[in-house]
């Protein structure tokens, strides 16, 4: 009797490692998602674009992959802690949206692959050594936002012939936005323009009234809404700012125009998020971030909203309409 019990115990002990190994083998890969924005759904939410593309690639949450989401909701000071949380899970690959989130992710781990997106200048931000050869554990896509400054000013000038002063609404102490503003200030004299910078500090909604007064008093001929996750997160507030000023306004993302803004010029951000999802897929299948070059936009699009133009009694030049990639009625 004792011998049978001993053999049974021995067999059970031997089975435990097998069960543990089987459980380990069934562990689903984890994809971390770190964003400087809020979790609230809106047209600019990178999560929607990324998850849609990952589903097309065959990834289903809780079926063959697990998504771990962390949102800073505009409080950039929270990003390092959130990045550390994802690194401790640990996730198998970490998607970082925006320059602050990407820098926080890189500071949190040197081993976990990072795929960044919605980043203006990953080299200047210290995310990669070069676009062609990232050189570390991070790669992704760049939207070259600041490099488009002169073209955007030129479009505003063409839209409003005779304009001499253009207001630039930017987020204070936001590194990509600061770089963008410098580009605009440098380009303006070449176009015969003067820039009036209007800085906004988070929380955005609380400072819009003061910004509107400053814009109205500046006697501007046009407005440019700069790059900031806050402007996207609270896009309706941002549109209200432009609408109340009744100034021809240009944005960096097409979603603003489809939501009621006048015009935008830049890359197809949805396409860039899709490419980032493709990189996640390749990394989970064994690719190394250092071997995946940072992808730049291959197309730039001009969008114009005729209803928005009519609302401010603006007649968009026919030559500009003819060049538009999308006209919203």
C-alpha cells in the first residue's frame, strides 16, 4: 500500500513540471500600448487604427494575443510610470504613441522591442541613431510634422491672398511643438509673413478663452493649429477655437477637416499607424527593431472643407481646390 502511494506521489510530482511547461507554452504574447492621450474614443485615436490593422493581420485580443493599454490623459509626468508598468508585465512588444510616450518607453526598457508612431523627428528626439539604421530596441514611423512648416504657411497665404500675419497655436513646453514653431518662424520671412505665437498649456479646455482673446486682439489673417496630442484629444474644443475666431485655419491632420475644420496638409496618419502595426507583426515573428528602418510618409494630402469656408465667407481659390486630394462638402 505504501509502495503504491509512493509511486502515485512520484508520478504526480513528475507531472507538475509537465503541467507548468504546458501552461507556459500556452502563454499568449502581450502587446503593450502607451499613449499620451486619454482613453476616450475620438476620430484621432491611434488605438483604433492599430487594432484594426492588427485584426487584419490575424491578431485577436484574448484569443491569440493580449493587449495591455496605458493612457496618460495629457499628464506627461505619468508616462514614465506607465511605461515601467508595461515593461514589468512584461509585454513582448511596446507600441508608443507620440514623442513623450516613446521617450518614456525607451527609458523604461532596453530589451523590449518598441514600435513608435506619431513622432515628428525620432533622430532629434534620441529614439534612434538614424532612420535607415535605428540601432537599438526601437523603430516605427515618423510623420515629419515640423519639416512641412513652410509648405503649410504657403498654403495659408495662397488661401488668403494679402495675408501678412498668421497665428500659430502651440502647446507650451512641448518639444515637437517647439521644433515646429521654430521651423515656422524661420520660414515666415521667406514668404513675407509674420508669425504671432499663441501658447496653450494643459489642461487645454481651461485656457481656450484666454487664447481666443489673444488671437482676436492680434489682428491675424490666418491660423495654424500646431502638433499636440492635446489638440487631437480635445478636437472639438480646438475646432471651436478656430470657428469663434472666424479665421482661415490649417491643421496637421485630415481628421480635423472631416470633423468641420477648414483645411489640412500632411501625411495620411492612418496609413502610418497601419505601418506601425505591420512592424509589431514582424517583430512578434522574430524581426529585430534595429533591422527595421523608420518609415516616412510616402504621400502628403491636402484636404479642404467647403462648408467651413462658406461659414467664414471665404472663397477658396479654384487653383487650390483643383490640387486638393479631398474636398469635403
